[in-house]
């Protein structure tokens, strides 16, 4: 499996600087983009296509916090949140409440914006919690580590659920 | 200008033109009268002569049955796609199914059938001739063109005797043309309303890199549609039914409608006049600008909805757009300018001629590809998702729309029965869930899977969309490591052999002896590949495994033998094979390039000139 962090020459950690990511992406793209290798050997063009595709893939993975977290979990040896779909215990009540709120704004487009903003805020706060746990992640031999990873997975699933709600708001 | 090697070509629905870069400046190719636009129009004459451009357009009224235009609308299409178009096309369009199941469109004109690729090639040849017969070109397409439409355009270039370096999206080219004197950064929206197609692209510009964030469009929306609205209004007024093919009347109506439309961009009122003396037909009606604006309003709304979708995909709002660029002749319409300005909340750029800006951008891209300059880079996207049909007619998306190209996607397949050695998969392009709502591109056959029990093989199918937005597919069986043979049976278009044949048939090349020329080209390429590889081996050969080195030695011997022979296809195969075995070496070297470029510049600013 490709290590997206290594592909773009960035340190392997969840919290990344967006500006640094953009710069790394553009620098790598400039080095390998097929437009600059059209006049070279066939193998060179081919390699530049493959590497550019990898760089694009790495960039897309790291740009999105959810995919970045999943990628880190995979690099840790898994499982990922998509592979183990448990949710935080308290989240069930929140889900029901959110569904109710969506029902209430149905037919009231003026209230939609406010609800969406709240969902986005919630998503951000879940991502912040995830970032904190990633920062505090213990060494691989620590007994607490498995628990921390499980926590990250359940928070990620909650965030993914919220993201689904935001999408549903627009689908109406 | 007499020794142009490479040009940028805007192959438009109504007009085509070429541009080139000289001393760092992009210039449009003009004739002795200063005219740059070549009407994308062809006329066929009884004595066998074929005229292209304004001479052909002049014939349209006199001899509509033997004059053809708007060929771009037919490119990469089949009959089913064109249902709503057909009524207004005065020619007979037929679909022929080939022995291998491809559906190929033909236009019946002057007693002969032509594919849209051949007709577009005639236009490209004329554009090429006026530019002094350059051998290489960058050709633009609407951003929203799908894989078959891009392929068809590439093939047309090939038939016209051009080495098509790159297919570039029109709005991206336009941004490139405008970006020349702007070194800043920001978000650019390109609103491109041409004769037949509409595109809206959102780009970010930063340190010379143009990155397309999202693109949306409609391949059936353009100035032609405005003409049609006028034509329909007039036809209703005259009490005639347009679906009865009447080429003479259609052509006169079209001509009058176009004139009226153009006049209404300058005046508040314009007269629409149809005169056919032989039929004693004299018709006049005055249209006001506001009347015309009311007619086109729904179409403009539709275009702005696409802009909204593009912005949503880019996760931006209209106010976050810094610059708005207008492209295409239809953006001369005051109503269009006003509505676009209102939508984005800023005055659009109109400094460059909207008819020429795409060709200028294409010329700049051609210059980047051939001159070694690295001050600018285009990062474009796939306009429509690509996927494979799964159970129940659902499309499993492998590469999502708006992914930056080159883009890659991998999916795994297995076999259904014991010892199955081949798998057939249908490829689709589009956003909808079901295959019936997406465009069928072709059938993918994976063969050479080692015999194993059912469900045991793991065939990884890799989709790669290259820098032209064109799909290639490779596959590997993971348990055995065997490369599966991949053949794509396209649903439309021409095969490589058919294209080569058309190139050979073209008179110009028969004289030059096409095969000999191709042999020379390929031999040069093969020798360059060997040279590059030797250089690479000296640099990084020690990083290869002994097997990899042996494979290169063997392939090189085969390639050298093929260079000595006169067998074109054997030489092509040997080049492909050599490229395949030298790929690991090229990858290692490319990675070294990245390392070198990155080391030492970390502490300095990452400026384009340092990279």
C-alpha cells in the first residue's frame, strides 16, 4: 500500500498544515507531471503518468480529514472505521435527535441553513477530538493504544454519519 | 510563421482557428485579410472538389444539401444520443454497426458516407494548411466531453496528419491565455458558451499552477440553440413544420436567425428576413432585444445552474470567485454578460477576444509541452465519473468526476466458475446510478487468468485516466502475479487500423509515402528510448534486480532487431515491450528527480523558478 505521507514528503501525522500540503503537492506535480515528460522516452512518460496519479491520490487522501484518518489507521495495521462500524455509545440519542430536527425543517428552507451550520460545527468538533487522540496516541507496546484506536474509529463513524446528514439536507 | 512546428487548435462547432507562440507571445494565425476564424463548414461539389471554411459557408445557401456544419455535435456520438438534434440537421445521418459491434455514425453527403472524424479532419487540415502545415498540435475540446468524444477528436487530428500532443479543455486553455500577465493567485471561474456546448470551470491559480477544481457543463447548449429558438418562432409564424426535411428552407432560416441574433447584441431591434425568390417566399419580422432575451432566458438559467453545481463541487460560493472569464462567441450577447456578472457579483473579463482566447491558450500549452519551459502547469480533471457495470445494472464508480488527471482507480474482480480464464466487464461513463442512464464506452475483456477454482483469482483492474482525459486499463491477477491481457472493445468510433488507413488514404500522405515516414519516426523514437535507458542504467542501474536488468537487455536486443526490419507493427510492439520492462528504471529515476528537486529548496521559498 502506498504511504500518502511519504509520497508527498510529509511527516506521518493527522494534524497537517494545509498550506504545507498544497506546496508539497504542487512541487511534486511540477516534478513529475506528464506535460513535462512528453518528449522523453516512452518509459519516462509512463512512469510520470503513474507517479502523477499516485501524487494526486496521495493529495486527495490527505486533503480530506476523514480519508486522512482512515489512511493513518490503515498504516497502523488497521482496522479502519469503515471496516469496524461501531459508534460512540452516546451517539444514538444524538442521531435520533438530528433526524427529528431534519423532519422539522422540511418545508422550511429558511431554517435549513442554520441546521446545516450546526451539523458542520459538530463535524468539526468530532474531527478536533480525533486530532487530539491522534496527538496523544501511545507507543505500539502500550496497553492503552488499542483503546485509543477504537475511540478514533467510533468518532470517525460518527463524523461520517453527520456528513451523510449534511448530504441528505441537500438531496431534498 | 512559415516554419511553425507546433500549434494550438480550437476546433469549434461553428468556427475553428489556430494560434502559435513566437518569442514568448501567443498569436493567432490570420490570413492575408487578417481573418482568423475559419467557419467549421465543408461543401462538396459535383466535380469532386471539397471546400472548407468561408468558401463553403457561402455555398450553404445556394447548395444546402452539399454543405455541412456543426460536425462537432456528432463527434463521439451515436444515433440515440442525437435524437433531439436530428430534426434540424439537413443531412441524412446513418448508423452502421461494424462486424465487431461498434456503432459508427456516418453522414451521407454528396453520394458518399463520411464519419464525423473524417469530416472534422477536413476542417483540421484546412486549419493546418493555413498555419503552414505544422506537424504537431494541441487540440481543445469542451471540458464536458466524455471519453469517446475526446477519442474522436484525437482521431480526427491523426487523420489530418497531425501528431496530437495533447487534448486540452477549452475553459482551461482560456484561463491559461488570461493567466499570462497575471502571476498572482486566486479563484477563476470560466464561463464558456460556444456555438454548440456550454462549460463552466472553476480553477485555482497559485504560483503558475492552474488547478481545475470542478467542471460542469452541457454538451447540448450553445449559440446554435439560440438560433433554433428564433428559427422555431419564425417557422411557427410561417406555419411550416421543420421536421419535414427541407434543407433549403432550413438553411435560409438558420442564416437569417444567426444574423438577427448577432444584430441584437448591438441594436435594440433587428429584422429577420427570409428571401427565397425561386419559391416566391418573402418573410420579414422584427425582433426586439427583450423579446430575444425572454426566449433565451431558460437556457441561460440552465447554464447558471451548471455554474452553481460546479461551485458546489469546488466547495465555494460565488463571492469567493476572484475573476470571471468569458469564452465563446455567445458571451457577446449583452444579456449573457449581465446575468453572469450578476451571478458572480463581479464584472467578467472581456479583454481577450472570446473567439480567440481558447486557441491562444492551446498555443501556450503547446509551447509548454515542447519548449521545456516550466513556469506554468495545468492540472485538469475528469469531467464525468468512470465505472464498471455490476449486478442489477448498477454502475460501480472507479474514478469519480472532478478527480485530477492523471487519475487512477483500482477495483478487484474474481471468477464465477472453476477454471474460468477470462472476465468480461462493461465500462460506463456518467454520474447516474444505473447503466441505462450512463454512457456505454465499451467492453473490457480480461484474458489469460491462470485456471483456478471459482472465486479464487484476484484480478486487480486498474483504470488510469491520462493527462488527455482518456482512459487506459491494465489488470493483474494477484495470486499468480500474471498480467491479464486487457482488450477494450469500444462501443463507438474508429479502430487504430481504420485511422491509419484513413491517414494513408489522404492524398497528401500517399505522396509522401506514409509508411516510410512512420517507420522513420518510430525508429528515431526507438533509438532515443535506448539512449535514454543507457543513461538511466548508468545513473541508477544498480537499484534494479538482476532479473529486471536481464529483461531490459533482452528487450533491447529485440528492439534493435525490429529497428533493422521494415515491419511497422513489429517495431511498435517492440517499443511497447521495451517501455514496459524499462518502466521500473524510469520510476526510480523519476523518484530521484523528485528528491533532487526537493532537497535544498525546503529552506528557500518554493518558487517556480527554483523547482
